[in-house]
C-alpha cells in the first residue's frame, strides 16, 4: 500500500457503531415514560392500591429525588468502570422497578419500584457521555439533540396516552409498557453499544458520593414537602438544614481529595498509589497498594467558571420554566375565577402539548448548531428566548392566544434549545477524567431546579389565597417569580466561561481536541 494511502487509513475515523443511536433512544425511552406518562394516572394508583394521595405524591418525590442522586453517582462511577457496564446496571434496575410497580400489591412495593426507576435516570447522562466518547463533535451534536428530544417524551402525547390507559386498563398497563421498552433497550445496549475504556484512574469516592446524595436528598425533600409540612416546621427545616450541612461536608471532603487525594494504601514512587516495591528491611516484595480514592468532582473545577455558572443556569432555568409549565399555568388556565376555566384535558392540549411538541423540533436544532457555533452560544440563545417569551406572557396572561404563542416559543427555547445546549455544554466543558462528575451534577441540578420551581410557585399561590387575594392577582407572584428566575438564569449563562476553540472534550471518531484544563 502506498505510504499516503497508509497514512489516510491510520487517521481515518472509524465508522459510527451500528445501531448505536437507536439503542440509546430505546434505553432513554424506557426510563422516560415512567416520568411523563404517569401523572394522569396518579388518582388511579391511589384507588387501586387503597392508599392516600399523599403517599402517591411521595412516590413522585422519591422518583425525582433518586433521579438526581442516580445521575450524580452513577455518571461519575462510569468514569471509573466504563459507560456500558453502568448503563446495563441502570437497565437492570429499571426492569426490576417496572416489575415491582406493575405487580405491586400495596404502596410499599410500589414505592420501592419507583425508587429503582428513579436511580435509572442516569441512563440519560450516560447516553450523552457515550455519544461523546464514540462520535465526532458534529455527530455528537446531532445525536445529543435527538436524545434530548426523546427525553422530553412523545411531544406531549404520552401524558394523554397515560391518562387513557389509566381510565381504561389501569395504571399497571403503563408499567408493563415500560417493562417491554426497558427490556428491549437494555438488550440493545448490551448488543450494539461498544465498551469504551474507563476515563479516570483511582477508585470511586463513596464517602463523597454518600454525602452528596444525602445533601441533595435533604434539600429536595424539604423543597418538595415544605408547602405541606410548613416552611418553618421542624421537618422542613431539618431536611433543608441537614441537607446543606451534608453538602458543606461534601465540599470539605472533596477539597482534601482534590488537594492531594486520599489513598487507602501506600503511594508508589510516581504518586499514582499503585504498584509494588521491595521492603528494605526484609527484602520482601510489598503488597500492591490499593488504588487512590479520587474526588467525585475536583473543587477547582466546581469553583471555575466552566462549572458553577453552568450549574446555576440549569437550576434557575428549570426553577423558572418548569415551575411555570408544570404548576402555575395548569392551575391558572383551569381556574374559572382567575383564569380561563378550561378542563384539564383542554388545558393540556392548548398549553402543554404544543410546547412539548415544538421542543422536539428545537432539540435537534440545538444539537446541530452546538458544535458549529459553540454550545455556550446556543445556551445563551435558549436563555434569551425563554426570558423574552415569559416577559411577554406575564403582562398579557389574561389573553389566551398571547399566552398560547408565548408558551409555543418557550417550548422551542426551553424544552428544545436550552435543555440540549446545557447538557451538551456540560459534556464538553469538563476534563475527560471528570466528564461523568460534571454531567451528573448538571443532571442533578435539573431535579433541584424543578423541585425549587414547583415548591416556590405552590407557596406563592397558596400564600396569596391565604391572604385573601382573589382573581388573576392570586397568580401574579408565581408568574413574576418565574420571570425573575429566568432573568437570573440569563445572567448566570453570560458568566459561563466559553470553551476555547480546539479545547473541546470530543474524543469520538476523528476528534483531535485535547481535554479542557481547569480555568477559574
């Protein structure tokens, strides 16, 4: 073979793995329908399991709570063990969770199943990381857009289908459908997703992961239950303060790990904490040192403008947009005195489904433009568009068609562009040995923001009613708070440090960029 042809053969990127993207789509769908199809079936669950609505509500809280915890811990674990083994673990947990919920004889078994399903949310972050490992930047962008679109559900139709199944067959049909998808998705991952070597040396910091999980759990439970328990009640304050204390301890532990690491054995001569040596006193070979424990996330990265503005932007965006879409707007449009007095079905069809459907278009667009003009620029476009849409919606919310148009724009900018761009930015911004850490934390911030937004909106609406505020004014505080949160999200998005050209984290086929270093 001529030398030039040989060089081309050596540098040519390998072909995209066959059925990689369809396999990941199936894996994500297996989890996602448990998040989007179940809401209309909650009353049916309470009736068939002979339990209270509060316990059914607790099942939703636990589901999203464990989704946040699972994304942080399992995404980081994949840096050490590889993406594919952890994805298969998620698939197994999802299958068991679906079986438990479908066959649950009582609420306790159902709660256990929802917890397992929640942990498997890491499948979404792992799919992003796997695509980044295996595809060139442009291919990663397109595939990430498709995964984000799938993660939003079936364009709002899934909630309607879930309600129909609950009315005709019962909630168990939803979990049986999820079981089929989870089995097919797990088998597809096992068959078609290549195994990529681990990205990080050392071992998982389980102490740090446990403190982070405990901290997130306390804060999220406090936010989710605060309106019911009372914001100044011992239970709420205990959860929030205890969670913040655990997060503070997490920072201290990570600082010590980042500064010099914590080894459970003797370090070798090169500081790697591995290898063998000879005892000078006995001449006997030393036992191999155990691998060094490395930080869940390097505090230097967390303190840099690559990370903290990104995490704040995700949290504030979800708090503003999700809180409004999931709670404020459904309540307002169905309120006969303050809003439009629509039925639940008509409210969903006019003010929820269109935004979800348009998001399916926006996500691939963000994935297309992300590698070309920069993920940060796309994230800024999404933030600016969402802020503008809500700035129009708030003063003109009494006009049904103005609100409809504003939410359609929000579906494009928030459901489509922002969510895709922020996830893509998390993947390309982190050093290659900490991709799982930053991506997992970003996924957790989606859950924190959603909980914060719904808790704040619920509190403001309830407080207005308690103070005797009537009519449309009862919702003013919730609308204005959402607008303020989106404005803050725009400000923090501007603070995100751009990834310099040639310093993205793409390591897929044909990618030559080096992993980004940490800059404050």
